[in-house]
C-alpha cells in the first residue's frame, strides 16, 4: 500500500506531510513513530552523531529508511534538505484537566510553529485552533516548530462558540482593550486557557466581558506586539510559579 | 545626482536601501524623511486612507514621488509590492544615559526585525549590534521590523571587548547557564543593558561571571526559547514597572 503511494509536493489535501531536515525528523521518529511512513535520506548526507542517532531509532522502531535523491528533490526542491520524514497526518485529542493555549483564526504558518515550540518550552501541551486557520500540518509550520508539533495535542474547532462550550477552564482573552494588565493581577489557582486572536484583527470585542480580558502593556509607538511574542510573554507570566 | 542613480536590487554594499509596502514606508517618511531619496508607486496601487496620508506627508516634507512599474518590478520582483521607499543608509548614535539592547552575532534577519519592533514596544530605543552580524539595512530586516528601525538608534561594534569598554550600564547577559532566574530577582534601579547571544551558539561562557547572568526558565523539552521570544520576555519583565 505504502509502495503504491506516489509522494508529491505537500498539499493540504494530502493524507501525509513531511519533515524537512534532521531536527524535526528526529522529533517525529521519537514522538510519533507510529505515524511514520518512511525516512528519506539524500546520498549527499554526511554522517554525524545526530544522523547516527536517527538511524538507530529508525532501526529500533522498525521505520523504513530509503536513499532517494530524486524524491528529495521532488518534495523539497527549494529547501536544500538532506533528510525528509514522511508521516501520516494524525488526529490527537486534548489531555483533559490541563491548561490550553487557544489560537483564534491564526493566519501565519511561521508564527504557529514558533508558538508550538514556545508552548512546549512552558509545559503547555494542549493547542486549540479555532478555524479558519492555517493548515497546522504544513511543512512550514512543522519546520518553524522545530518538531515541537509532535509533542503536542492539537484540536481544531469550527467556531468560537464550539470552543466556549467545550472548555470549562478559566479563560483569559488577550486583547489590546483588555481590562486587566498582565503582571499586575494575581493569577487564580486552577486550570486556565490563554486565548489569542488573529494577527491582524485580534479577538472579537464582545469577549471583553467574558471571563477575563488581559492586555500586555506596550508603548504607543507600535500598534501591537507580534503574536508569538505576546504568547511567549503570557506563557512566561502564567508559568512563573511552576517552572 | 539622484537622477543619475541607477537603482538596483538591494545589495549590502549599496549606499541605499528600500522599504517594501505601505507600512514601513510610512514609518520611513515619518521618522527619517531627511534620508529619503524618493517614494515609488505602482500604477496598480489603489487609493486608500493610508496612501492619502503617505502622499500628504511626502508633500509636506518635499519628498519626491514617482510612478514607475518597471522600477518596482526590478527592485521587488518577488514581493507583490505597490509602494517602495528609497532611502540613504544613515548612521545613528545611541542616546546616552539610556537602556540598551545588545545583540551579539545575530544571524537571522527576520529575528532582528522582530526584535526591533518589540524594543520599540517596550520603549528601548538603543540597539547595539556586535559583529559579525546580519546587515540591519537589508529590506528583510526592515519589513520584519514593520518600520520600527526608523525610530531606533543603532550602533555596531566590532567586538565584545569594544562594547564592554563602551557601556557603563549594569549588564544582564541572557544565558542558558545564567545564575539568576528572570522574574525571581529584584531588578536594580539605574540604567541597564540586556545582552543576547547568537541564535545557535549563544554568548561566550566566560560572561557568566561578568555583572549578572540571567536564565529564562523553560522546560527541558526544548533546547532553548527562540531569540525574539527570549528578548520579548526579558523586555517585558524589565519594563514592568515603567509601562
């Protein structure tokens, strides 16, 4: 079955996606080995400790390894890449009774990957995405996440309402007009959700009166902090006591 | 003189650089109008309030405006861009007796631009760059900064020693092995420098004993936070009392 698959350049409608480069590929085989179809090596690949480790783990997990320059060029023509992991897109479910990070209408793939990596750095493993949103399995997201995506639980919701009905955690909506200033209020005990809006348009104003709305104070010389920076600062502040 | 200039695709050795798009071009004419050679519009540009404002400010500052699709295509072939600002690279000097952000061997243009914007958001206007470093006038930096570069004072140093001799501010070196944990110590009054290392290799270990070394605590599931996120968190923590 796998052999019959004609692998093509990534497209959202594909059942599989790719990791480009050693680092995310390593995270893939370490954390999601059941989903791996195969690992493709370029014949130009130079041996290194990292590659040895990767080969070793492929052996242990009985993951197929193939040397195929043509395929690498087809899948990653612009990427100057010597290792590709091919994996089946997987469905994950959220760990219940955990904190969640929520992205409402995220539109930038690099931002989403950076946020995934930062979440992992602050021990938040549940990511909720409210659609419309960029395709989180796009190799650009995976690369920006440096493979963090393979350690996270990710669930998409079709609407804000669906999410609001789902989560019982205390909700902190990050908004420029937020009523509380981050760092100037006591964070309650218990599970929380941190919710961030779209890069350009933020969150809908009517959320200002739903649970808590929070602003990260910045100077008036910029319109807003960029999204991954805001998320990083919020995760830092909310994790302070636990790290 | 200006008319004789044959403008070419950006190169580090050029005397001039470019802003691509309305937003950074607006910041350019607002903050560095003396350095502007001209503004180039595409004939495909659609009128908007923002464009009106830009045209108005060009008139006030007697900045030359030109409609030239060919030139736009030559300078920004891949950018899908309708406005370009052309400006002479300028030399700035640091405001004395202010806080500084210091980047040691920064290697990523997008990161540098994002950091510039974040600095402006936290009222830090002095940027010190220790070479080797990416070219901060590259249009990619300017775009990532969203024009924040035109509100900053930026100075390059040839070596760490040169910088250490120059600045009398209290120095906080951000390092994975840092001795103090950000958020868990009292920040002294007085001017400070926040110093961040290269994306891949960080700062030299011998700085651990120079003034203060600081770590931003994160989980062991990632090697390190990414550079702009670390800078954002540090700026947030150090600006808390002042914003």
